[in-house]
């Protein structure tokens, strides 16, 4: 730690303690202390931080989990994987983390994750999203280079942007997007709203758009398969409950929900 | 320092100090995170300079347009005594209280490819979506209310006696406007331009929603900060500091002048 960062941290701590003096430190107050007896029923609350692309599937999984284990509540925070990682590293009270790519999960090490985690639970590939009916007649990656096609992609630094660069290399094409968006949902939104003619998004985004866009699969997408890992965090309030949820995602029932949404199995 | 006849309650500085710390501490904490050894390299990289240049250029253009459109609005608002003008003012000042992302959606609905204005312009060969023009439009939308309310405030402070005198002496309305009203509004124009520029410079939500993000075309400095934060927090913090410095340079002088003359820059 450099002196300047220490000064910064010191100032931040003073500020935090002044401003938050009245609040209890979140995540530390356990409602009912977890028991180690494996036969006792699961109960209490588990907080899951999950990538934005998992919003629909994980919300469904959470409902099913709560039904199977009455007395439990699954709370979600959905955002970009890198945002979630930085929140976790800054002390956010998460019990389980599901990332949209390996790179962001890799930012957490053994001191952050419980032993035995992370494990992969789903894969996703890119697809070309176009307006319903495909008015521009886009059939391949090559077609996206046509001058009358307004293409939108993810920016290189975000996971879907890295996948875009990979398929671009694989197909030997030079894509010229009119905009490089921050997240895959922004790309989808630009196509859904008719602002752009085509966008590179995940198969699951097309499936989740409920007819708002059509999907055009392309061969090169196999060159950029995105693998989603999930992990139980070391600081989990109730490790048994957290592990149960993460295991449920990887169970046959969980995998069915994911497959219905278009995810592949790792 | 002369003694203030009104007097300040002894306890007032306590919450005031907390209020000040609340703003200052996060900014200082961010400065503490800056990696000074690589600071210059980070902020002078090509993408950083491109984003800074684009930000300054678009904010200046947006301020100019906002003045041309906003000054007449402010004068009408300040002079009119009708309830309907009150309604009109509320609508025009709406972007002040609207989340910028909502502004972006509204702009999309109007100027987007399938919006009424956007479709009309597209028929005439003008594309707005994903161009620098879209960035400027977004900035004008969110920043113009600052200018309007600042100028209107200045005009309302004094009454319109001078204008009426000028009119009775035979000056035509245009002449009254240019030789009496404009000089009277000068302090408001100054602070309004400053606030408008600063707000345009910081515009993020409407730009991201409406204009997209492409280096050199639509990716302004705030968008670059947001993008870099994904991969390279050091660069994001360094660029954020640049924005802080630019913002201080812009609002600092008028705020200091305002404090000395007892007139503040805020609307």
C-alpha cells in the first residue's frame, strides 16, 4: 500500500464511520445462527450476486429453491460481473457469486471463495440479433460488414466484447460498429428499439427478448464459448444454505431451467 | 471580517462541516487512489485525449446552442405573468429533475431512427443516432435548464423598471432587450453558461442511452471513465481526476467571485 492509498483509505474509513455511525454493519447481524447439523431444515436468507445475463433464469431458480425449501429467502443483486466483483472485494454482503465469465471469477482468490469453488454451471455463445423478420436479410457474420448495416457490439473491455473480438478473428472479418456498448443488454436495447440494424449478443439474450428481436446463429460463434462459473463466498453468512443454492443451480432441475433459456452445459 | 448583524447560531457549523466533509472526503479518497507514477501516461494515452477533446468540444457546442435557445426562454419566463408560462417553465426545467437515462429514452423516442423527428431527418439524409450530434443533443437537453433558470433568476432579482424607462424614452423592444435586459442579466448569463458547460461535460446517462459509445465519435470522458473502470481502475481513477480538475477550473472562478459579491452561481 502506498502512503497515498493509505491516506485515502484512512479518510474513507473516517468518513464511513462518521456517516454510518447509526447503521449496523450490514451482513454481520445473523438472524438465526447457522447450525452444522446436516439433517436440520435449511432456513434464513441467502444473498446471490449474479451477472446481469442471468437475471431471468436465476430469478426463476430462486423461486423454485424457495418453494423446495420453505423458510428460505433468496435475494439477488444483478449487475455486470466486474461491478459485482468489485463490490464483493469492497465488502458487499454476498453469499454466492455467479459470474458471466472466467476472467471476473478469477479476480477472486482463495481468501474470497470457500474451498471447492468456483465450479462451471453454464455456457453461452454469441448470436446476431436483428429486427423481427430480419429486414436486412442478415445471414452471416460477413453480412454485418455491409455499409448499410448499422451494427452495435460490446466494447472490448467487457466480456461480450472479448467474445466479439474472438469471433471477428475466427471469421477473418473487420466489423465496424457504429457504437461499442458497455453491456450486452445495451446492445440488445439498441436493436430492440430500432436504433441499430444488428447487434452481437448472447443466444440467451435473444431468447429472453420475447420476440423483440430475431436471432441469427453463425458458425464462428463456436470459437468464443463463454463459460459461467459460480462460487460460494468464504464470508457467507450461512455456508450450508449458500452451498445448497449453488448446488441447486448445478443440479438437474437447475440445468433444465438454464437450458430452457438457451444456456449450454459446460 | 465585519461582524454579521444577523449572527449565526453556534451549532450551525457542525452539520455544515459534516455536509462539507460528505462531499470532500470521497473526492479526496479518490485522489488518494491515483497511481501518480503512471498518471501522466494514463491521462495522455490516445483514447484518453480523444475522449477529453470530444468532451470539451461537445460541451462547448452544447453550451452555445443552449444559450441561443435558452436565453429567449429565460426572458419570456421572467417577463410573463401567466399561469400557463408557469406550466411551460416546469416542462422546460424538467430535465433538471429527470434521471438522465429517462432523458435519453425520451430523446430516442423523438430523434431515434424510428422517432418522428429522427425519421424525418433520415428521409432527408441526416442521421443523428450514433453521431457526435447526438451527444450534443443529449447535452443540450440536460444542461439547458441550468442556463434558463440561472438567467431567469438574475432577471427576476431586479425589477423591470429600467426596461420600462427605456421604452418610455422611445426604445424599441429589440433595443431594450439588447441594451438593457442583456446587461442586467449578465451575472446570470455568466453563471448560467458555466453551470451549463459543467453539466454538459459531466453528461453520461442520456449520452449512453441515446448516442452510444464509440471512440472519437460519441465516447466522451465520463463514458470512457465508466468503460475503463471495467478493466483498468487505475485509468478510470486518473481520468476521473481530470474531470474533477476541469470541473473545478470551470466552476471555481465564478463561485469565488459569487461568494465575494454575495451572489451565488447556483440557480
